[in-house]
């Protein structure tokens, strides 16, 4: 088994650059030079997202390809949430010297493959030594129109809608965690589709531009949990956001998996993150096809309600609190 420390940085970068491919379209100069060069026809959207081994992923729960692809999905969702279209990504990758080369290249293959599936390119990045594997993906996109959709535009009279089912990633994580602590391992096989939703969410990146063209007043991606995104949107816009919990779409098998683990599925729906579907505030007559209305916006905020009642201590992912993920 050849390690990263044995093969060296330059040889690895050469192989990773070759996998990224050349430029094209808006990419004037892609990976392989000191910096990338893009041709911007309008406003540019930039976001970044970091994933750390043991905190955000585990190699015994996900394949290296899934881990790389998942990092791209997380960063690209922020571009979509602004109404933008992904053009490229820049990747900073840190890992210990004892990391197997094949593992690192498989992570890179996942990064490149997911970027290409989104119609974009890996534009370059950095490779450094680190105590654990760390992936930072900076996503770059172009607005589909002239105006970005921000967090702060929710208006009284708007409806709240989501682009796809929620709770699946949280369910998959719960199933993997239960199996790791001695629960029936057959459950992860029975509900493998939910495990896959955790290992590699697959939101549709076209839904953000679609909602922007429909006139969305506010939008964000559901990364830290629906309840967290509602709090953020409510605070930014100074409005009351009231969600109808039963109306939130859920993936197949969610209720059965929750029953098997003795969990209320509504908690996965409200407090589970990393589905990376979109939450938007829209005029009731402008909800795009395929989106699901889950609530309404009222004056008098900021405040978040669930079925008309205060949410109490409900919360989602908190970056600096302990977790049993590792």
C-alpha cells in the first residue's frame, strides 16, 4: 500500500490535475496553473464549505468517492440557493502522510465526478498535510438572472416551500450510529436508501434557478436542519415563519425506520440536516412545479412556529457542540 507521504505532493497533484480535465465554456484556464481564470458574463456567486473526518464523515460509513462527491454537493447547494448555476470548484485537501494514495485519489474522483455531473469543472486547489482528512470546497457560480435571492426577503403573505423531501440524511445517520452501537445491523440494509441519502444527498441544483425565475423572495439550502434555516430566514427578514410539520415531504421508508429505532420521525424532519434541498418564501401563485408548500409567512417577527406553536428548544446542527458522530 503506497501512502501519500511516499509518493509526494507534486506527483499527487499531477494525477489529481489530470483527473480534473481541461477548461471550457466560462473556464478560460482551469486546473494546473497558479490560479484559474473565468470569463464572467454577469454577477459571480462564491461560497465555501469544509468537511472534516470524524466530524462530518467516516470512511467506514461512506466510500471515498461518496465523501468527495458529498463535499461538492454541500458547497454547490449554496450557489443554487442564491439562484446561481455552478461553474466550478476549487478544492483544498488536507490529509495525514500515512493516507493511502488510492484512498486520496478515490476521494478526488468523487469530487471531480460530482462536479462534472453538475456541468462544472474542478479549477484547482491545494494539497497539504493535516492530522485528519479535511476537504474544503469553494464553489463558484453565475447568477441565472441579474439579482441573487437572499435570506432576508420573506414577506407576509408568502408561502414557505421546499424543493424535495427532508429527514432522509438524518435517518441514514441515525441508522449507521445505531448499528455502530450494537443495534440490529440488518436495519441499515433494510433502509439502505436512507443510508444513501446520508452518504451522498442528491438534490437537484436546477431548483434554485427555477425558484429564482419564479420570483422567490427568500431562499436557503437545508444544510443545518429545517428548523435552523427557518430561524435564520426569520431573523434576516424580521417575519414570523410558521411551518406545518405534517406537510413537509419525507422520503420513502422514513416513518418505518423511525418506528424501528423508536424515534419520532418529525424530529428528523425538523432537526436533521444535510439533505441540501432548498427552502424558499414565494408568492402563493408562484410555487414551482415539484415544490411542496409547508407553511406561511406572517408579520410580527422574527419568530418561528411549528403548527402555530413556539419551537421551544428545538435546534439543528451546531458546529461547536459535542457530537457522537465519531
